[in-house]
């Protein structure tokens, strides 16, 4: 009998995701099995486990859970067996996972360390399909005063100006600032525009007394730091 015509109750007891989780722990479950436990039910002619596999496959070209993160509720609803309720559940699961990853990195966050900054913002930014720049504003002890998204869709000198950045920094009484943005390609290598913008912001900071500590570019599980590369 093909699995997609098989009811969950017809699977061997040790293959049922719910029972498998109880007996062996959630960590042994595959991505599809974890989703099946959460979905609980499938649809006519397809069990919850097979439905979960279809959901993970539907996120192509991104694989697995990363594809699920990028799918919209209407896109999920196009999968046979997924209605609005299940689609909302899946989107909430993806967002909850992202927030858990962010919280775990917060305890180790050190604004003097580029790797620490990249670790914290990685899950938030590496999935973005457009470039987005974030300004981090710090006090004299390098503690975060505020963060502000200052550009989305294009990171270049015509869109972002030193004036905009330093007006924000002055409003928050910042002493240090850090620029942070993503490269949707996954390659964090700085472009010539990145270098030009960073130089302008650094020079502007010297004039107003607000030092640019670093410009960190986030790729896919990798990053580039102007400070580490000694460009800044």
C-alpha cells in the first residue's frame, strides 16, 4: 500500500511521530514528522506525515523548513489538504522558530564582536529577499540604545545619507553606531557601493563625534565585517 493512501493509524506504532516523540524524544523526529505532530490530521487520501512532506517540498527552490518560512498563507493554502487554519499554524511555527533562534543568540551578543552581532541577526536577515540596512545605536559602554531600519530594497549612497543616520543617532544620544545589512545572494562580500557608503558614514562620524564601530554584512550563514577586514 502506498504511504499517501495509508492512514496514520495503519503505520507501525514505532513509526507514528507522536508516539516516537514520547518514546525517543522530539530531537529524533525528522522535519516532516515534527510538522505531522503539529498538524495532527491530514486530508482525504493523504495522512498528516505525507502532507507534511508535501509542504516541505512546496517551498522549492529553497529546501525544507527554509522554504516554509518564505511561503505566504495564500501559497500554503494552495497545497491540497491545507486550509487557512493550518496555514496560519505553519506560519506561526516558522516565526516562533525564528524568534527562539534570536533569543538564544541574545545572551551572547557583544556589540564589540562582529561574529556575535552576525550570530544574533543572522536568522532575522539571511532569509530576506531584499537588501535591508539596520542602524544600531550604542552608548559609551557599547550597550544598545536603539535600532532602526533605515533602508529596504537598495543599500546605496543615493538612498542612505550620513545626514539621516546621524540625525537618528543624535536623537538617541548615541556615542557609537554600527551599520548592518544583508546580501540576499548569500555572499557577504562588500560591493564598491558598500565600501563607498561606509567611508562616507565613517568620515561623517568623525565630524559629529559619533564613531562608526563596524559595518557588518550578513550572508547565508556567513558574514563580512569591515572592521575585521581592516577596511574601516
